[in-house]
C-alpha cells in the first residue's frame, strides 16, 4: 500500500508539493505479508485515514494518524486483514459511518466450489472502530449478496444519512449492479423489491450491452448515481442514475442512462455530485484522464471542456484516472496512473487538477499534473480532499516484472506472483 499527501498551496509550498509533515517526505508505504494493493481511502472525523485493498490474507485495511504513522489502536499495529475462507478476496471501496465511525467495505469474496474452481461474490463487510469485524452485521461481519450470483463484484460503497448502506458493482451476468443494506446488513426491500437491482444498458449495438459499474455517489435527494463501462469488446463510459427505490430515473437523459465515446476504448471509474447537482465522472479515454460533466437532467454541460467533456494527457504517454474528489472551490482533483514515456512497463502515481470549466489548473504542479514515483509500477486508486485543502491519494507500487526494489527509506511491497501477471 502507498499513500501521498500533497499541499494545496501555502506561503511555504507550491500547490501540489508533497507535504513533509506526512510520513518521511509526504509519502508513506506499508508492507503487508506477501503482497498488498491499496484500492480506496476514507477520512474519519478525527482526521485519521483508512485505506483498504487486497492482500495475500484477504481484505486488507490500514489506519493512519494524520501524520502518516500507523494507528496502533486499529488491529494492534494499524493493519487488519480478513480471510473469509474459500479463496482470494479483494476490498475495493471504503466508507465511514457518520453515526458511530464504523468502517464499511465493499469488494469481492471468492468461494471455492467442490469441483471446477471458484466463484466470486459481491460482498460488503463492516468493522468496528478498533478493526474487529462487527458481528452484528450480516454473518459475522460479512454480507455476500447471493442475488447477483457468481462472478459478481462490489466496486464502491456509501452510507446514507439514515445509516443504510448502498454499494455498486457488477452483477454476475453483467450489468450495473446496485444493492442496499439495512443497518444490520439485511437486504433492504425498498430497493428493487429485494434489495438488489441490475441495470443493463440498452443493447442498440453489441458494444452497448451489459455494463460494469465501478463508482457511485449519493445525491442529497436520495437518488443514486453510478459510473462504469459498457460494451463487450469496445467499451464506452456509462453513467446511470436511480431513484431511491432502485428504478432508473427517467428525468436523467430520458431513460436514466448516458454513454460517452471518446473514439477508442474508455472506462468510467469514479463519479461525484457537485453542490449544484451537476455530475462529474472520470476514467480513461482520448489522451489519458477522461472527465465528463453532466447537468442534472443528463445533458452534457456545455460550460465544461468541449461539449461537456475533456481528456487530459498526463506527462509522458497518457494514463488512467481511477479516483475523483471535489474541492470546496469547485476544482476537480483526479488520481490515477501516469504512464512513463521511457518504459512501456512502468508508470507513476498521477494527480491532476482541473478548473471549474474543465481546463487544466496550471497552478497545480506547474502544469496541472503532479507525478510521484515510488518504484517501477505505481498506481493511485483513491483520493480525497481534507477540510484543510490537502490532498491525499492511496494506491500501490511494485517492482518491474515482479521485482521488489526498495527505494531509500521505503519498505518493499511485492505484488502477488500467483496470478502470473506483471505489475501492469
């Protein structure tokens, strides 16, 4: 796992500079036995930071004090892993319950069948503030959503003001999946009749079928917005909006869905709702980081970029935006992967900031981008903006071709070799 903390701009530092009060130099890495990836980050009301991801032992969580040190009040050493049995498990998103500070995690758990391999389930877990599983939630702290069947995936999660939990991801047969749980982990029948819905984009052509949701946001009026990608071979960014009862909101683009094509293969990974009701979505497309903004009725916002969209090329050879956060002044912060122009198998943490109108904020990092290297392959996955304006990004790094080459003062976190993949 890896974190960076960037300064928003003070008399002593330029916007985008690493914050030296966080970790040894604005960067923190956390080794977890075997391998580890950081997938998302959330901030508690006391300023502590919770990062979730995947490890060899299953769900991985780490909690940090505001200065970047691990919090020993969480799991004894600041790190918690959860092996739910049956196979590999990945925590993909995290949210903090505002009422009691409990930690809600969405992801995927694998159940190995007696014959023929495993099956992955859309799952939600809840932890107490000390890092122990909340046994009053679901089955010992875990809910597996059987309604979506196997090959499903939980990608994002949020907590409603009334304490109910909403999670989005992929259904077992494809399509944008949405689930809502009560405070005890039981499925909430007021969403879709049984607590779970799957929406497939209208198959006007083969590439518009199905879909996979990767990000989600709640509106103040209770509506739910999700973003992801649609298609079978050529993918486009898809955005859907639901009413609180799980039906598609027909006041959004007529049928509750919009797609965006940048002329290639695109993925939607994150979404946020502005205070004025406009919807910002981010992912990959065009030159690199792809960003779209829609009016509340689903029409492209003509005051953003060109026709409601922009594509920002990271320094080097493109990239992918995985995380999105809004500043109080309306500027948009993106986090993801900035490809290394000197190597087809290397990249860095990439942060970008856009002005309200979608232009690149050249006051951030000098050209709108901040690139932070940890090792050969670095990727930011989650990002947030603190109340003081500082930006925190979480992700992971590893050595080129599964080599772990430590930088001075940084711990080694090798990737999982058993999947037979390179770091890319």
